[in-house]
C-alpha cells in the first residue's frame, strides 16, 4: 500500500517545529524560513513513506540542504546591504511568527550575529552538532561529506565562533536588570550610569537597512556608545517610548512611537556588564514584531 498525501502531511506537521528551529538559526529571516519549509514540504509530499526509513532524518536533510543554498543567496544579498545586517528578531512574549523559539542562548541575536562569520556549510555543521546534538555519522549523511571532514568543519566553525563569543551564558535576570538600568540611564541622561554598565570594549551594531536612521558602521567602546544613545534619547520624537519585551528568548526593549514599533534592542551581557547592543531599525524586519500582536511563538 502506497502512502497518501495525508500521511506525508501528518509526518511533516509533527516535525515542523524542529525544522523551523533549524531553519531560523541557519537563515535569520522569517520569510526565507517560510520559503524553505514550503519547498521542503513540496518535495516531501512527493515521497512514498514506505521507501523512507526515517522521516525525521529525511526531512532534516532536505531542510538543511535547502538552507545551505538559501544561505548562500542571503550572503550575496548582504554584500549590497546598506550597513550591518542583523537577523530578523522574534518577539517571543507573544504569538504568531510560526517559528518556535526557546529561551536558549543559541537563538539570541548575539549568537546568531556571531554565526554570520561562518560559511553556509560551516554554519549547518556547527548548528547540527553543537546545538542540536547530531552525531557525526548523521552529519556525514546530511552534508554528503566524510565523518572526518565533518569533524574538521565543526572544529573550524567552533574556533571562529569562540573568537567572537566567549563561553559565557548570562541569566535572563542579569540581562533584564542591565537592560532596565540601560533604559533608566538613557532616559535620565546619566552618562556615568551608562558607562558603569558598558564594558570598555562594548560594541553597538545597528541595522537600518537604508530605510531607517541607524549607525552605518559598528560603534566601538563604552564612551562612544553611551554618547550615541544619550543623543538618540534627547532627540526622541513626541510620543516615543520604550517597552520591555522578550526578544529571541532574552529580555530586550521595543521602541515605539504611538502604537508603531520603530526599533528593537537586544543585549549581550558578560560578567555583569553589557558587551553588545543589537538594534534593529529596518522596518522590513519589524513587520512581524508588535507589542501584544502577531510576532514570535514561544516554544518548548
């Protein structure tokens, strides 16, 4: 008996959350995730389940390979992108983006930004091995490379990730406390207050996509970052305000003018100070983010 479309759909739906987690970490773009998952299902719908030993392995292979190809396209687009490129944020305190996001360091904007230094194959190998705990034999099958080659790829990727991000995972409470102190200092114009919570080597990455005001290059150093934000808050438009949100599983801030979200701040914290601030101002990346409306979906 040949399997029917309903059987394929049931298998796909049972695995969709896991596939979405992999795809989002690979791509950082919800529209691209949607495209990849749709294409993966179309391919899967034509498969006879009787000929598939493991639907999970089969679907993850399809999604990973599609993500590698799509990641190459994204990297080409980034070459012409005005200013820094940051992943599309997911506000995980509300519902609707269709990509489950755990309270997990591996989905933080800081971590995803570091992954941008990897090639598509390195990114896939690193994520599958270090985040999703796949065995090297499974990587070999998915990536169509030898086990030894997969080990080398993961090792090389891990070295590059560690160069950009030490092994330190802050608690949500630490991030929440520092984000509140950051907001209070900015609102009151407290330069020393800001300097006290920023590491001397802190970095600000701002993504406006050429469609919103944003720093076109990274801003480095506590003093430069503090003065930048004090200037921004002094020029805040009437009706502008900041609200606390959860973005990609970590406490963050949303900037609003009236009811319109015009920015999201995410923070990277190390040993009681802010080491990185990630600001998304590109309106295209805020379409699916809104306070109390359709945005991220909190996952298991």
